[in-house]
C-alpha cells in the first residue's frame, strides 16, 4: 500500500505564539491563588510594615516630631504621617477630641484619650496636626491580592480593633507605642510585634493574643 506522500506538518510561528500567550494568561490567573496558599502577600506586607516601624522610630527622633503609622483596616491600606512643626498648641486654642469636637476640660480629654497615661500626652495628641509623610520608605501602600488586616491592637483601644483606622505613634523622645498588626491571606497569618523602647519590630507566624 502506497503512502500519500505527505510530510508531517510542524507548528507555525503564529501557533507557537498563541500557545505561549495562553500559558502566560493561565499563569497570571493562577498567581493570586498560589500567593494566597503560600501567604506570600501577607508575609511581604508584614515585612514592609516592620521596616516602616523602625524607620518612623528613627525619623521621629531625628526630626524631633511625632509621627504615626496609620492602618486603614477597611481599605486595606497603610501609610505614615508626621506633625508639621510643634503640636503643643497656643494658649486659648480649643482642644479637639478624636471625633473632631472641641473639648476644653481634662475630663473630656480623659474620655476621648482614655488609654493615655498622662494629661500632657492627651493634650498633645488632641492638638497635633498630622500630614502624610511622603517618603519612599513609608509611602501609602495597599495590601496585595486577598491579604487583609486582622484585629489590630494598639494602646488606643482596650480590645483589638477590627474596623476603621488604627494609629501607632512614634515620639521624638525615642519612644513608640507597643502594638500588634496582624496581616492574613487565606489561612496564613503574620503579625508585626512592636517594641516601644527599642524601635524594633519582628514578624511572627499566626495571631498572638492581644495584651490585656
């Protein structure tokens, strides 16, 4: 039986390019799922926040300004802010509480800033005017993929905060708030644990119980 004499046909360049493009699209689509399974996005974000903590600790001392790390839990974003000049306020200037209402006596300040130990610090924070600190090290960032902030603990709240904005303060005297900032992605979670006196922050696996 004679063959038909036809030679096996190879792939054309266009067909090869189409296959490569399809593989590329499939890889991009699978990347978020892979990162969620490995916790790569959460781990990366926790590392960036830990670096920002140390940077703001040093910046507050060198610039002699009060700075803070802002964690927007709902928007899944974080950034840094610092005071513009001194924030002591002038005589007769109304003291503003957390809700933006004028508060003129220590009793109201104690209610609004109940977790601050001293009256001086409560008045300072009430009068402070913060602006975004535009520096590449601490520029505004959004969590990648499906990573989210879990319950953030700072001295501002008695219980961990699950929504709204949380603030971690850094003072020019070389002190900072103790805080726990958990970031999770799927079943993976990493928590930034901060130390108030040294400015160091470490990342631990999981979400430790908040201090009481």
